[in-house]
């Protein structure tokens, strides 16, 4: 488990590496990536459910 001290250390290193101006852009990009991944996996699950329904109707 990651504790609060570890999170602060990681955040500090990120600020040192990327700089404070770049961090919001990186956060936004990460959020968009996660949202796209979530939508893509939701589509796969929906497709699997549709196939199961079709097989059940046979």
C-alpha cells in the first residue's frame, strides 16, 4: 500500500522532473487516456453480452 509520505515523495519528484507548468497537461492527458480505455473496455463487455444473448436465443 502506498502511504501519504510516498505520495508526497512521488509528487515532488514529478514536479522536479516535469516542472509545475507541465504537470496539468500530463494529468489531463492521463485522464483522457483512462477515459478512452474505459470506453473501449465497456464496448468489449457490451459486445460479449450481445453475443451471449444471441447464443441464448438459438
